[in-house]
C-alpha cells in the first residue's frame, strides 16, 4: 500500500496568527492570493526584518490561507481572537496531514479518554509509529524531528488547545465556526479536544 507522503516543512514559525489576519484582510481588495502576496512583500505588511524572512513567512501563511474557502476567510477577518486561532489551527491541519493525524489520533483521542496530559513522549510515539509507513519521517534528521515537535507544541499552545503545563485544554467552538466546519467537513471537529455531544445540535 502506497501512502501519500507527509509534508513536513513546518520546521519554523508558529500559528502565524497576526500575519494570517493581516493577509486575510487584504484578500477582499484583490481576490487573488498572489496579488495579496505581492502587495504584502512590496509594503512589508508583515513587518519582517529581512526580505528573505518576509518571503518565507508570506509563502507559508498564504499556503495555509488557501485551504480556507471564501466564507472562512471572511470569518477569519471578523472573528474574535479565539475563533481566529481555532480556524487557523484547522488551516494548518488541512495543509499538513501529519498535524491533522496527530490532532485526531493523539490530541483528540487522549482528550476523550480523559488523559489530559500531552508530552513530548506522546509525539515521539506517534512519530515512530508513522515513520514505519512514511520514509520521509524515517529519513528525517533528529534535528528536523525535534523542530517538528517544538513547532507543533507551540502551535497547540497558540491555538489555545494546550496549556503551558502541557495539559490539554477543552474548547467549545463558537456556533458560527461550528456551522462553517459542518458545511465543509464535520470530521474536522476531531482536530480539537471536544466531545461530540458538546457540538451536536449547535447552530448560529
């Protein structure tokens, strides 16, 4: 059986909350992510210290934003900070199936099993299990593996899904976000530490 390769290029950065919202705010004026990128780089919208950093950040953020549909982009601009963070977590999961699988198979499963601690060892066990089927993981250097773990845990904290003491934080998505996810793919609720009973029947 041939499995789709994991993209593991998220070895730097974070959830890019501020940067994502800034670029999403530009989208209605251009209607095209390449033009948004050109504008952002020309005017240094992301306030990067160097041109190379600006290009790298812009490329990564727009790759994530491209996973969102028009309604979701509009919601990202209008939503409160918490909803924005939750939607950006969904975008990361859509772009990186490695993160999505970790969210479903480790984060969500531990939460529903009432195992609310999440350790680096849990990541390592997941990584080792997946590396048996994914050569891109098996062949990655130890430093790459460490960076993936570091960035993933940082994004979990920034998304409000993990406390500083590495305790999983239960969340309750807003009714509007619930509706957007339900319209797109209800399975994406499993990217979060939520109980299905808590979101069933929610509507705007």
